């Protein structure tokens, strides 16, 4: 059945009809979006606000990309750097991404869970549903923050790192032998939506911690294969995307 048929259904009940449930991490399970923005701003501070401030807006807009993609975008678009294989980029990446990682190592494990994240994850796990995390955060960092909240063991795997998120979703589908129509991704960004669409997976936009309003995230989404959840309350009712159509510019 199309995911849209679950509009008006409780979140836990709707997710339980799938063979595979995948969660984004930042802004969905962990309230860490603004923390990462500030870490990025500090990691790039040497380049001055005239370059960093415009990039921070771009960082928010493209939140959900891999770390390497983010730093490559700054290097190419704001520093006029060469392609990803260039030696100068590798030197820049090692220094600045290393500083970013050091800031995260100190602050990220202290990030709180989003409201009801633990309730929903444990409820779905108790049903025996295969749960995965797909994130642009490095796997070790993601596992550390989840372990600090006692949740890492509820997931079959935490799929982080440098690959595009669509590849991580494809890896989860392959691991479970699930068809795309039997799986759903819970995310908070347009990057999450695009990744889900790329593999044919259903998408639930989780509101409350994302950087942009739902209409902007959902612009161009397949209304048959996307829904909106106001947070992660297992009993919360899902809504369809029709209410947001034509409002992306507002």
C-alpha cells in the first residue's frame, strides 16, 4: 500500500507495517543540529565571517550530506579550491575536518535525545523490527552518542561515513533483503528526502528540529510515498503532504 494510506495513523502503528525502518540521526534521534552548525563555524573560523557566514547558510540547507561533501563545497565554492583529489584540498580537509572532529568529540556525546526518540525506538525494537541508522556522521561518533543514551544496541547497524546517504540506504535494504516499498526513512532534511527517493524508499519527515519548514523540504516530493510526523511520539498521528503543496516559497 502507498505510504500515504497511513495518513491519520499513529506513527508506531504505521512504521510497524514495514520490514525495515531507518532513522536519520541529527535532528531526528539526537537534538544536535545547532551544535553541529556551531562546531562547523568554529572549525572554519580562520577564514573569517565574510566567507564562513554565507557557507553556514549553505551548510544548513544541505544538512545531511557527508562530512567530506560539506568541506569540499566550502573549499570549492568559497575558497576557489580544486577538485576533491587535489593535494591542497586534502591538506585543508585534514586540518579543518580534524578540528571539526575534535570539537564534536567534546560536545556531541552530550547532545540530548529528541523528545520521544527512546520511546519510539524501543517500541519498534520490541516488535522485532529491523532498525538502522543512516547518517553523514562518522560511524564511531554516531555509535558513541547513541551508546551514551543506551540505544545503540537497539539497531542492527549504524551506517555512517563518507558515502552518500542513498548508498547507505541501499546497504540496509540489501542486508535485510527488503524491497524499497517495504522500507521507510525518518528524516528531517531535504537531503534525507532525496536519498529516500533515490532508492524508492518511503519517507517520513520528522518536524521540530530541522532547519527549514516542511513545505521547503517536501517541495517536489511524491505525495504517495511521503508523510509528516510532528516529532517521534509513538502515538502521534501522521499527516499527508497535501497541506504543504504549493507553499515551498512561503
